[in-house]
């Protein structure tokens, strides 16, 4: 038998990889990629491990999967099946061929409402299946926290469970049958065969011979299987041999679920659907600590539970610190909570059931919630893996010992001993999990950078602890590379030998995911972080939360893959380019993987100048959505700026960096003769030359400079008498030179609120365009000048109001990491407010009535990430407006959508959420867009004039209307020359 060495210390042999890739193409597979950038993206999943494949394949159908298996066998190259890559145990990476099912094999083949089943390809995302089943009152029962991006193939491979497995069982319990292929090319349908055993009608086929030998193995080891396998619900580790017993119906489909692609790979599956509850309610119970919460679990299991989850208060503290108090609904007193979802025939019955559970819970405090509040609490639980990615002390926390499970009646005792063991090893964790099933998630602050051996020492002791309590090393995510070595702690040598015999029967060449479950690699082999080099010197950003180390920063990405999910419906932004292309390279995770490989230095070997780094970052919009939406706090906009800065340091840059990156300088020059500049750039030949020279897409219109800047207008503005409270209105480049109407409207609103408006004496620039193009030395120069200009206002304790969200965000966030040594930077960040933040903080201010206003709002990505949009939402709701807030990005994103090579993606991003929402709202709806980029994108793609919040409020001040109170917006090139000849701004006084 051939044994494949699973330890990877260098890159795969290029010669063999090229031969395998060529053979795969010749076999008829249409998408095969063995480029170094692609291999970097697939070198890890959501685990701690780095294993570089030889080639990545994106099969389109079962025939291409079968072709890949043939090549694998012919070349003796391992093959690993992969869905969304959200596996935390290292079971979706391999040294040979990686099959990514998620791109093409993602079809729901059929859905039978009467039979309550669905046939799916392995790449179907769980939420897609739920959406298809929902109109029929059905759903797939198990729902991992990654439901928005995990695939059915991955769920079956790992025997995933999720929060609601308490009611619906594990994935294995919901698989009717599956079509599979073995490494020898044997294809058959695995199903439930009943008490009579495996079918005899196939005895003459290769599948029949396989099943006959399997049946003999079971018969020989029947007593062993009955005593060691299937002892409790969450015994997921190892092969679930109990399903092959006659008393359990000899169900091969269930047995293959959870085998992690080591025995056979799936091409389709028939899965069982269940009736969704008619009504649910969520009971939240607070306890002194997590162990105390676990003690109560057995007493609650008799209630009509759908889910019973545990959550550490320190995870909630992380969310509050990152996103503010408003991100967390009110919770009962306690340092640990149980989330108990119950069901009923009616909503009243469900809420009564929740109240009854609370009475039996012996809790410090309780609360029953439904609707959006319950959904918000569930989102916290779903983001647990990322939110727990830092220990309470701020150190990175890692999977590995991620989802051990014990019988629920032993959970409280287990947790106390588990926390004591952590203390003994000098480690910490934020625990949460499926307490009703006895399954605990724990990301632990293993010191990989300094002492990686402590992971092994702890996990061996933790495995002994779980075994003493009759538990399982894995309760839902599989064993993978993290826990395969530990199976000898929970299984006898005879049980281990039986599982090896099953592996040899299905996969005699040991080609399918070798080193997983059977003959496992050491749990501390191929660790990613210890193999990475530290990147601490000559960085432009300070990375204060990552020890000043770029390598530590990019390793924040642990691969949970939320960037692959479309969260725009709930107001999320991340990751707009992935949603447009559906390519892993354009996800936040894919980019982080390439940067991690740059830190490793072998596969991506030319540092900051590596072409793989440029390719990975090219379609990053620098929207900063990931900095808020990624549970691990990845900030790809910052990483991209740093990478560009390092790559072009002391070198000639692309032309667009000078044209777009220095836009404030060109705007200042243009302000001396704006009509002349507009006239010249309005000429088609001149515009074409300018675009070509500046790296601008020919389909984009050049911006039009306002005939009169906002500062020029304000210099002649007469403020009303009697105003006492002073406020500084910061005239950013976009407001000053392109949208002075926004500034004028803001003056009107602020003065109506009884404030005395002042402008800074001097030109203050946030350096945003320098930052987005990676010209960070220039950005620092701009920021220091801005601090000089605003220093007097800071010393006087004045509030500074920002109107352009991206510029405001730069002075609230980027400045802190670019100028960490300047004490004025945090003072400015604290003093700078958005218009809505200031107005809603004024005790006597009343918003003008917006009754009857129907609006679509596009919160700017940077505002979403840094300031949040809650103040705007509260203001608009309080004023009576009916507003639909759109998630996602507008797609222009500053310089991104203007640059050559980005137009199609820019449009696709806009079509994901913004443009459909605008079309649906109709012509009469107001479109709120505070960002200059957002308004520009709307004008150019939808012929729609967006309004800033200031303009909307000013239009509804007493005695004013939209047509008279708000200055006419700056015209686009498509507007007539006669319009341009008329003064653009009308005074608001």
C-alpha cells in the first residue's frame, strides 16, 4: 500500500504539479489552476495548518470529478474535496489535488415538498437550500453558524451540527442517500439498506465487492462497534460505525457522513427536510459563569427546545468594544448566558414555553425576546468564532481544541476542570457552544509565535480530560489534522485498527485526504503561524492591536469565511468584490492567505513586490467593510495601503496614483480657473488623453469642479446674529471643490440648530487619496498639516463636524495608526463628529419633519466600518422618514471604480444591492448618499441624483423646499453648457 507523506515544509514540486495540471486538463476538466497565487489561497482552510496543494480544480459536474479521481490514481497524487473552506480542523487542505465544489457544483437538482427531500450538489450553500425550502414551510435541520457560506458537501463531510441539532439531529441524521466515488473510481449510491444488511444485487460489481467486504468487517466486529461507537449524540470523532449495525438499519449514507472525504467523495446527496416551527421564542438566562450555566442544562432538556446555547459574557464585551453598545441588545445579569430557543403552535404558545423554561432555569435574570432582537442575539452567537479570535488579554486565539463534547449531564464538571487545565498551562479562552448537546467551542491563545509546543502539551492533557468524561474529541467539526492523533485517547487499539481497515477497504492507495482520522499526521505538524516570518520593521501603520507586526495582523484571518457570504441584506458590506466575482482570490480571506504566504516567504517569495500580492489586492475596493464585518477584525484596506506603500517605496508609481492620489492638489489648482478646466476636460479628445494618461477607464466621466468652492461661498456668508455655541465645519476636498451644495446645506442646518459655524483657517486634508493609493509618507504629511490647522479648535474643545464619510473616517481611524506618536491625533478623533452624531447629541434640537419622505439610504462603507450609521438612522426615524437602508458598497469606492481594469467589477458591485434598491424604490424616492463616490456612482450608472443628509434636512427646514433651499448640485458633463454657465450655488441665507 502506498503511504503519502503529509508533512509539507516547502512548495510542491513544480514539475510534477505541471504534469498533474496538464493531465487534468487533458482529462476534460475545464478549470484547473496551479498558479502560485491560487495555491496560496488554498494552502489553508479555517484551521491552524498550512499545506500547499499541487493544483486546484473547480469541477463543473460529476464527470469532471470522476476525471480528477482518475488522474489522482494514475499519478498517485492525493485528492481533497473542499466546499467553502470553513473547516477548523484542517480537513479541507491537502498536498495534491484540491477540488473546490463551491464555484460550479452548487445546484439544487430537485426539491420534493411532498417527500420533504432535496437532491443537492456538494457545493450548494446551506442558506441557498433554506431559501428554496422556505416557501414550502421546510428547512434543512442542522444549521452551523457558517450557514451563509458553508456547503452541503462540507457539512456532510464533517457531520456538521450547529445550534439547532438539538431538535433536528446532526447532518448524518438528515442524509437519505449520496452518490459517491472511491479512489479506485468505483461509483455507487450509498443509502439505508435496512436490517437485512448491505444489498446483494450488486455482488458482481466492484461496488458489490466493496460492500460485501464491509459487511464482513462489521460482522466480525459487531460487539466492538456496539460498545465503542455511538455512545452519545455528539460522538463525531472517528468513523460512525454504529450506523452499519443491523439494529440501526445498516445506513451507509449516515456512516459516510463525517468521514471527511477519506473514504469516498460525494457528487450529489439526497437530504431530508423538516417542517419549520410555526413559532419560536428565545429565552435568555444569565448565570455567574459558564460552568454554572452548564449545570442547569439537564434540567432544561425536557422543555420544547430547538436550541440551547452557551455564551461567555467576555465575547459580548468584545463586540461592545468593537461596535459600540448599540450592537448588543439588553441581556440579563450574569457572566455567562444560556440562549434557549423554544417552539410552539402560535407565537403566544412559544413565548409561554420560553417563560416556563425561565422559571425552571434557576438563573440570576431572564429575558424572553422575539423578532429582530432575537435575530441580533443569534448573530452574536454565530460570530462567536471570530469574536473569540482574541483572548481577554488581547492575544490571538486559535482553533485546534475547538469543539470537544461530553454528555450534557457532565458538562458543568467538565468545564470547571477544563478551565482549571487552561490555568495550569497558562492559557485562556472565550468559551461558547451547543450546551444542550454538551459541545463546547473554545479558541485558545496558544503562543504560536514564541512557544508552539504548548499547543501539543495542552491538547494531550485536554484529550485525557475529555476521555475521562466519556466524551469526543470533536463534537461537530471532524478530526482533521487537529485531532486525528488524539483518537487513541478515546478508542481502543482494536477500534483504531477497525477504522484503519475500513479506510484500506475504501481507499487502498491512501489517496483521499491522507493523514486524516486514520494514520494521522502529528497534531502540531504543518502549523501556519510558526512558519511565518515577523514583519515589524519600516512599516507605515503602527498595528497597535497586533504588536506592530504586519504578519500578526494578516494572521488575524483564521478563515471563518464570512467574507464569502452576502450579508448586504442585514446591512453588511464585506466583501463586495467577492460578491461580484465569486472567486476566492477576491475574498478578504483569499487576500489574507496570499499575504500570509508572503510572510512565509516560500510560495510567495518576492515579498511586497510579489506579483501574487498585486493580483490578490487588485480588486480590493479598500471599502474597510471587513474591518467591521469580519469577526476577526481583518482590515484589508489598511493592509492594501501598506502593501502599495512598501512596493512603490522609492520607485516610480502608476500614473493613476499621481492623478487620483494627488486629487486634492489638482483640485486646489483647478479652483483658480474651474470653468476653464471644466471646458477643457469636457472636450472629448482632451478627456480621452487625460484618461489614458491617468489610468482612468474610458467609460468614466471626469469630475467637474464647482465654479465656486464652498470656502469661497462661506467667506461671503453672513451668519445669523445671536449664535453662541461654536462648531467647526471641516471643509474636506470633496465638499469644498466638488459638492459645495452639501457644505451650504450643512451650514443652514447647523445655524437653524442655534450653532455658530466656523471654518478652519487653513486647508485641512485627511490624506485619504494618498492612503488609498499607498502613498503613506505623503498621507502622514497631510495629516500632520491637518493637526496643525485644527490644533486651535482642539485646544478650545470645539466639536468638529465632518461631512464626507470617508474623510471623517480617516481622521477617526487611520490617523491613529499613521501618527501614533502625535498626542493630537486621538484628540482629533474624539472631537470629530458626523452631522447626525452632532445633531442627535444636542439636547434641545428638533429635526425638521420628514413625514411623507420615502428614501433609500446608502450608508458609506467607511462610515459603516468606523463611525456606524446608527445616529443617522435614529435621526431619520425620529423625523418621521421612511427609510430603507441598503447594505453593501456602491462600487465606486474612491479611486477604485475609476481605474482601468475595475469598471466591470465596480458595476457588478453596484448591481448587488444599491442599484436594485434604487430601481425598486421608484422615481419619487429620495436617495440618501453622504459619500461623494456613492453620489457619483448613482449619477453615472442610474442617472439618479443622490442627496446628502444635510441637503435633505435643509430642504425641510421651515419655509424651505428641496427646489429652493438646497443649492443646485454640481453638474455632470452630460448636462448642458448653459447650465454650467449659470452660478451653481444659491446662497442659503
